[in-house]
């Protein structure tokens, strides 16, 4: 097979018409250039240059190869430019994962900042529950994902890189007519005799509620299992019970609901950015990760 570097050197000789001029331009010795051209002729199985006192003349085979060399130069330059576009965030695709509460709170500000700064990068966001996010990460459908964990369910996998963005403490939701509405804060123990609204389908906040209540000495009485936080708020406003929700899930509070910060002890979840350890981040992903860290640092939850 022909050596591409020798073809490019030969193309430069053909362009300048002289081994000496080529050597001078590339900071080689004339003998080094001549040796490489001779090796290329051996690879080609035929002469490519006719050497004479005033320079060189291409053979028919040499002219054909020089034209190929020029095309190779153009393709290599195009490849360098394309890679520079990716590195400079002027092209490419970024695929990230998220989950609903962060998708409705922390993520939008980072998305807006990224799209404003790098409009030529195509951004795709996939939202799913935790099992779906793991599948997409492992299958390389996404480069990185926002995730969460609690003290009792830490992400502790050797094949991933985990960056902690911020803590997301829970809050208590009570109706405006509840006796404790309007207080600056409350504890779980204050609601030991209240009915509770929790999340259905073994949602993580349901486990957080049970663990938190047991830690202060009671078992919560579940009056309603909601399928999202807006439904839970509606039931709180209707007076069916009180609820526990992560702060990031409370971007929009409906009328009739009062939010009470929760006093310790409280089941705080961590908001994380996760990627596979064997999948280095692209320049676009590195930039977006920085925006997420900045957004999280600026946010008071």
C-alpha cells in the first residue's frame, strides 16, 4: 500500500517543481526528500519523476499520483476543519438524559444558555425514570445524564463518573386551611397524626417519606397515591392530606397549597451528573456540564 505521507511529500515536490525547493520549504534535507520519493517509487513499482539539473518533471504516473495527492490534501484539510468545528462547538450533536423534576427546574436555564452560545450544536434531551436513564447511558444513546440518589441508595458503580451538583431537600405541602399553614418551617413529627399523600408505583419519594417518618417515630397513614406532583398538590389543596416533595419539584405551586421547609432530620436527595467512565466527554458535553454546575451553584434550593 502506498504511504500517504510520502504521497503528500511527492505532491509538494510536484507543486514546487524541485526537490531542493521542497526540502527548503519543509525544513528537510534534499537527500531526505529524495530518499522518500525513491521509496514511494518502489511502492508504486514505476518512476514518478524524471530528475534533471533544473528540477524535476513528472511522468504520466507521477502526474496522476500528484492529482490524487491534491485530493488527499483537500480531504485532510476538510477533516481538520470538521474536527475543529466539533471542538469549537460549531457543529455536532449533544445527547443528554434527565428526569422530570430536574427537567422542569434546573435544566432549562442550562439549555437556554447553551443554545444561545452554541446554536450550531444540535441538542437532544431524553427524559425518563432512573432505570431508563441507565439503559440509555449504557447503550451510549446519551453522553451523560442528570440523576439523583439518597443516603440509602448511593450510586456506587465503578464504571461511571458521578459529579454532585446540589442537594435537593424536601418540603412539606399542606393546604391553606391546615392549622400549621403559614409557619416558617415544620418537622415530620408535627404531622404524625395527619393523613399523607404520596407518590404511586413505588416512587422514590414514597420510600423517602416512609424512612423519614420512621426516623422520627411513626408510620405514615397513606390516604392517596398520586402519579405526579401536580396531582399531589391538587389533593393537598382539597384537604385530603399533607405531602412530602423535593424542592425542585415545586416550581409551580397551585392555589390553596402552602409550602413549609422541612426541619432536620429530612431525607435529602442529591442531584447528580453521571457518565460512563469509558466514554470521555466531547467538547460540547464538557461545556454543557460546566453550565449545569454554574446553574446549580447559583440556585438556592
